[in-house]
């Protein structure tokens, strides 16, 4: 109970500070005018990019599951992704959506909770690595061209941290170092789930070809998804080329992974105002870009909501699946 109170207090403080910053920077009336007159074509283009990208992401997950002998239909995995996006609107960031996928898939495949959680977390880790690869590209593009100051060094720090994490997850030599954390994990009562997930992720060490292929696909998907942010900006009149968004996009994806607030509320818009402001974009248009991208993500969650309501209305049981029809 105390931990929940601390988390809630922290969330309220972060949300309040971000909201105060936003209202200090923008003119509410002008911002509302910009949003009302946003280009529907660019908005729908951004939504289309996000929706269509679900299929290759679900296929990527299918391959990771199949490598561990867990086979399921692509159609169901796409469905799980959309439902997870819906869950992510009320749970803390994208991590909440991952928890929904792990829970539902584990019920379909009893006894495989560890490998399923490992596949989802490895998928997330590969997504982060692809994002940081884009960040490295963005870093190179920005040097001497865009004055975004500390953001570049934050991206650099994330790149280094990802390399360290990859070494910890896949290196045999570093296992003794990780073993020293066992007493702490036992004290926190999370040793068993952490061990299961670690062993599951570490077991992919032998699947080098699979990991390289999944990483390449993820990199392509992330690169296309950055264009959805650019389209959100174009919809509200931000006249920037896609290039600076390849500096901004990876950082945004990483910011949204951290559970500062529910669904990144206020944090996302603060990031847009701060980052785009350093590129000469007015606070009103910068906020409108962030808010419209939020609406794009809400639209991405609507299919999942429709699926959930349809299944509830029809009384479709979410029974375990022992032998899926692949």
C-alpha cells in the first residue's frame, strides 16, 4: 500500500510539473485552433502507418515464439497486439501493454509463461536496440545541423546502456556477476520470475540468425513509424523535413517506455514542446504535434477495444489453447 501511495504521488507530481510547463508555454486558444484545422489527410496517413505496422511486428513475435516451440496463428497474435494497445491506454506506458500480451498468451499456452514473457521482453529489447540504432543515425544527422543540445548526449547514453544490457543478457562470462544479485532478488521476492525471464532470453543466444533477422525487421518498422510523427507535425503545419524526426523519434519511443505517467500523459507533450522548440517550432504547434500523435495512438487502440467488446458481448471464452492451428 505504501509503495502504491509513493508511486501515485510521484505520478501526480510529474504530471503536475509537465502540465504547468505546457500551460506556461502555450496559448490554449491558438493551440485549439491549430488542432481543429489540422490536415485530415496527414492524420489518416499517420494512423495508417501505425496500424499496418502491427502485422510485421506480430510476425516478428510469432518467429520468437516458434523458436521455443510455441506456435500460434498470426491472426491471433495481431489481435493480441491490438488488445495490448488498448490496455496500454490505461496502464503505465507500453510496458502495460506487454503485460497484457504476456498474460493472455500464457493462458493460451499453459506452462509456457517463462518463455512467453522472455519472447515479449526480448522483442521489447530488440525494439529498444533498433530505436537506439536509429538514434545513432539521428545523432550523426544532427551534429552541426540541429541545435538540440543535451538530447544528443542522452541518446548516446542510451546507446551505451543498451550495449551493456545486451552483454549482461547474452554473455556466459558475465553470469557470475549477475549471480551476485540473487540475494537482493530474493529479498524483493522476485528471484523466480526474473530467473525464468533471464533464462528464456539467454536461451536465444544460439539463435543468431533469428535475432539478426528480427532486429533488421524491427529497424525497418521503427524507421517507418517515425514518419507517423512527421505526418502528425505536417498535419498541424510544422514545416520540417523527416530528418529531425529521426533525431527526435527514437528519444520519444524511449521516453514513452518509462512509466512516468499513465500512457505518457503530459510527459509526451512536454517532450514535443521542448524538443521542437529548440528547432524553431512555436510551442503551440509543437504541443499540437504531440497531442495529435497521442490521438493517433488512441486510434491505434480502437481496434483492440472493438475486439474486446465484441468478444465480451458474444461471450467468447478465452480458453487455453493446447494445439493451435498454425
